[in-house]
C-alpha cells in the first residue's frame, strides 16, 4: 500500500473515532475545528488528506479524547467535552479545538482532573 493511502486511512479513522466518542456531528465537528463541513466530509469520507498542520491538530485532539476515555466512562465523554468548564473560563472543551493553545488548555484540565489537582 502506498504511503499516501496509509495516511488517508489513518486520518479518516482518527476523525471517525473523535466524532464517535464525542458524539459530534460532522457539522458540529467542523465548527469546532473552524473549517467547513465539506472539508470534514472530504477528510473523513472521501479520503482527502488534511494539510500537515491540520493533521497534527487532529492527532492532538484524538489524544485528548483517548485521555478522556482512560479516565471516565464512555457515556460520560460527550457531556464532558460539551459542558462549559469554570477552569476554561466558561468555555466548552470542544470550543477550544480550533487552536493549539485551546487544545493545550483542555489537555491541562484533563491532566489536573486525572491527578485530582484543583
């Protein structure tokens, strides 16, 4: 299999995994990323590879979702990402997916939660 084909499969499965775990529609996921819904459809269903920086951001978001899955019940994950957090200045974690800084803030909250630091 060609290297490019491997990356297409990986990105598609990463997006599907994120959306499935967080229960975000393609439209909601696109809004969270700050891209068009058509872009998400191309990445997830049509196999188009995202640009390098977008792929990196998707991988970081996937890590957040995996961390959440290690810490909480599967059924609690969507609500955690969709509920405003005081520690995030009232923002919902999903609303911070559009920037690297936002992703880092969510990661910090998850790690603090994991270790009981508040």
